[in-house]
């Protein structure tokens, strides 16, 4: 008698978000695209649109494009940080450290930098949520203030927030999230921490996910070090209802990254990355390059997030013109080497199908 086709045994996230595949495409600001979200949605996963680097009008245009392409569930992601007060002294110290690099690439160190770049969730963004009513709204760095969060929930959207510790996960649940992303230290890009800033005590996915599962009632989405079907299956075994995958999607043709970032990803190994704050002022996992080695990984001189990025942006742009990645934020997780090299739709399906094969091979008949 033929064995039945395996199915995903934990449907909480599938039913909550109304999706078919328990894969959340991570919202990676500056790298994720409309095309990536749509391809993931068409595969049955949860496509995500990051908006921290978008204006209100750009966000509206992106949402309009996605809705024309697919009616499947969509996650719109926002940053929940607070804009830091102006600190001219900190900016001057930071620019003094960067000055030799300006001179090296032929730029004037005294040129005023552009704006900070990453915008927090506010009333204007909330109005976009109320107008377009995405199925899911996710937040990084905690949750917005209660008035804004209540308005988001009033649209019917399900709310996700990231947590890097059990304490943060409990806080996220207590403050209104419908699901929590348990973000292990292996994950690429910005850490989702908001109650702790001590990077020495950040927890790996294998230890974090089951402890979060035991501590909260809401569904848990595992993130960090998950780049193939084995990782997806392992997350289920740890008690997660779904997974969030980021770095593997950076290899997709739908990703929007500089060529130097793409080349660095292809060469990345398990020990190629570090958690650093030199790019934005907030800890994030990047492939180690020159500026990380020389000023970090963690620099006490980096000004508050997101203001550190303004001064480094001109050097980065100039270096990339010469095909150099010395000043580029090369976001990547520790499992980049495991990532299949596929389009976003094919990747989403492959992750799920391979996970089911792993589960079936471990299930007694």
C-alpha cells in the first residue's frame, strides 16, 4: 500500500494568514521587490513588501502593482524604531572616522550627508494600511505605540513582530501580536532586538525557537539559518508553525542587490559573516568586508540608528562604481552556502517540497 502524501501538520500559520505553504519570504528593505513578493504569493507562501526605505507614495505604488498581479495574502513590513534626537557631536565623531575613506575614494569629507534613510511606522504609513488593507502587517524592532497598532488591527490585518529572546517574544504576545518571528542569531540583516542591545547574549535558532514555543500561545515563525528543506523541517520539529527565509531569496533574480553583494553571497561560507553596527548604527549580520574589519564589528562611535548610514552612503556608492564591496552592507545569514539558486516562486515550492520529503523520510510507516 502506498504511503499517503505528507502534509504540513501544524496549520496555525496557514489558517491565520490564509496561505498554502508555511514559508514567509523575509521583508528585506532595499533587496526585496514587488516581483519577489508576487512570485512567493503565487507559489502559496506569504510574500512580503518592506517599506522602511519607501516613501508613502512609493509604498502605495508598490501595493497597487502587487494587487494587480495577485489577490493572495500579502505581508507589509515596517520598522517600529523611534527617530533619535539630533546629535551633532556624534555625527562629527563618526564623520571624522570616515574622513580618510572619503579622501581615498576622491570625495570631500566636509560634504553634508543625506538623510537617515529608514523611516519608522507613523500616522502616514498607517493611513496606507487603512486604505490598502494588507492581510498581514509585520514590525521589526518591537511594535508601534498602541494607538497606531489598534488602527492596524481594526483593518483586519494579522500582526507579526520579531523577537530575539524569549522575553521579547512574551512582550510581543502581551502587546497584541498574532504571531511572532523567533529570530535566531544566525539570521542575516538587522537584528529584531528591542528590549536588549547586548549582542553577546543573542540566542541561536535551535535554542530560541522551542523556548519561545513553550513561552507563548501565539504561533511561532522560525527564522535564522534556514535556507533549505532540512532547515524548514527542523523548524517544525522545534515547534514552529512556519519559517521566515531571507538570505536564500537574495539569490533569486527578483532580488534587487548590487553586483558586489551578489558576488559576495556566492562566495560566502559559514564563517563569512559578523553582527555589526557600522552600516546603520544598529546590529545587523553582514558578510565581513573592509569597513567591518577596520571600524567594527561593533563600534562605540557609530551614531544612533538609522543615522550612521547617511555618512557612509557616499563612500559606498563610489566604491561600488569601481566594483568594490568595501563599504557595502552585505546582509547575509550564516546558512547562505545552503541556499538553492532558484527564482522566488520555485524557491518557495522547493523549500516546502524538500521539507515534506525530509519529514516523510523520518516518519515511521
